[in-house]
C-alpha cells in the first residue's frame, strides 16, 4: 500500500440536507486547542493511567492522538485514494441542541442545557475568561445512512477562522445500546469544500470501559479505564486509506463527516450522538465526566457559584443520544426525549356504530367540550385538559412516550352531564396517534 499524510479531493456530489423541525430534546459536539493530526506529538496516556488535573488549572494539556506508536506519520509519504464519498441528500435522523449564542454576552449558557453529572455539555466558551466559541456551539447534527457510506453533518452558530484545523467534529456510536460508545469518528475543522482525510480519526473502545462503572453518569475521579484506546484510522493511514473523510458544506456554515459503514461494523441498530470539541480532544479520557470532577471541570452556569467559570473542561458541546434502527425503551442512558401527539375529534354517533365515521365528523362535530388526559392507565386523570374547537377537534402535543388515560365531559344542557368511559392510550416515541371520540345520538 502507498501511504499519504493527507490529500484534498473533490467529492462526486453535493449534500443537500434540508432543515426540518426536530422532536428531540438536545444535540452534541466537542473541540480543543490543537488539532487532531497535529505534527507536534503528545503520547497517549497508557491504559489504566490518569493525568490528574488540578482544580485551579485553566486549561487541559494538549492532546495529539496522531502521535501513537502504532501509526507513524511522515511528511514524505503519501496516500493513494481509490474511493471518495459521492455525497448524498436527505436525512435519516437528526438531533437538535441548545444554542448559547444569545447568552454569550452574559458569559453563560441557557439554564438546563449543561448537565455535567449526566455527560451533557453546553460549553462553547474558553476557560476562565468565558470567551464565546461560535464554531463549538452546535445547533443541529444530522445522520444519513447511504451504504456503503454514513454521513454526519454538523451545524453550528457561526464559523470561526481560529477553529480551522483545531475544532474536532465527531460522533460516538453505541452499538451495544448500553450507554457506552464503542466507536468515535471525528475530524478537525476543514479549510475547504473538498473531501480530505487530513485530521480525520476513527477510534474504537476495545475493552468496553468508555463511561466507567456507570455509563453517562460521573464516576470521577475514575482511574480504571483508557477510553477509546484503539486507533483504526488517522489521516488516511490505516488498513483502508479511504475509510473516513471531512469537508465544509454550504459555504462553510456546516461541516460534514463521511465514513464507510464498515467502520462501525455495519451495525443495524445503535445509539449515536454528536459533539464538537476544542478544549480537550482526548479519546483516552472519554467520558470526560469520569476523568474530571466537577470542581476540576468548572461550570458555564453562574448560578453554580462553587464551580463557575469553566476550567479544565471547556470548549465542548455535545448532544443527547438518538436511537437508530430500533424503538427505544426510554431507559437507555443519555437518551434524547422523544415527543408525540394524541389528537382527534369529538362527534355525535348518529348511526350508533360506536365510532365517528366520515359523515359524522363533518356534519355532527361537538364544540366546547372538555377533553381530559391522565398519565398512566385508566382511571388516571388530572394531567392535561383541553376544549374542542368549532370542528370538534382536540390535540395534546409534546407528550413523552408512555400510557395515558383519555376521556371527555359533555354538558348538553344546564344541570346535565355526560362523562365518557375513559380509554387507555399507549403512545410510542415520536408517534402521532389519532383517537376520535363519539357520544351516542
């Protein structure tokens, strides 16, 4: 095989990824001060070791994962690429994430957006001085499977020249669905629109210790793991020199990764999340809330006065975990919240068949009646209520997956009351369920 330090090639197509509204709660990305693939080598901490940060330090030591003893980069070598990503359109899944841009002048993030104990970071700021890093501030991460390629697209508040070659954009893939990432694919912010392998890395956790004893939760200071420890691909070097690529799209307002589906074992089902990382960029320290205590990490929330401002864990933004290829139980660690809707119409059952048929929905709707919703199986009540409109329609939105009790109250005349026999309704993640209700004529 001929090896190359890196190259730029024009892709065979352009990505056209339309923005659509998400039903998910959050999103992710992470970044640091020196780019992945930097020519200045810094050794990876050996398995089981931990460099203990001081609570008073302002910055994590720079980490250069390309300096592994198993992959040697030499400026005189070059790689011959055979297959570049063709590009694709459309989106299979996407995650949205809170944006801190409107709070940057206050040197803080939106309340509830950063949950250190739960491995959720909204930290697009420098340490101590809290200077805003717009290219770390993720707003949306999209996933598109188009075998043999997988595409991950990152949208952020604004491009930043100082982030080129430094900010790492990536995604973790949890193929065991246990809250621990098995694969990390990421790359340093590219300078142009041509596909390049420069600064792109694919890592694997060979001993399943990412996340520590309690996945997603903080176990700091935990010294028993080595995070993502096996390098599969770095900057075009590996068994397949075409395994993973990165480029700018849409005039540099987004960054797109592309990698071969085989890089994550062609897993048909997985949890995934996105991240942008400028401040730490160390695969061996994942999950970061196991490596740093919160006192060491700092906080982007002034209300947490014991920890504010950011310290060792700065310049990072990540998302919740989305389910691909399966219906989540809701118990998966770090899972995004999926919202659904229960809606329908209330009508007179003129033909006494127990349902609202098409004619009855248009000619005999009932306006102004109270529709009630309880959490749990019937006879649960008291969760939400609404009133039918002029067409007899009602709707309950932003409902989490689960079981609900649906009923109504009809007052035909003063002093008279008709209560329905309530029914139990089960709502799946992201489901829109239509339930029409009828009153005997």
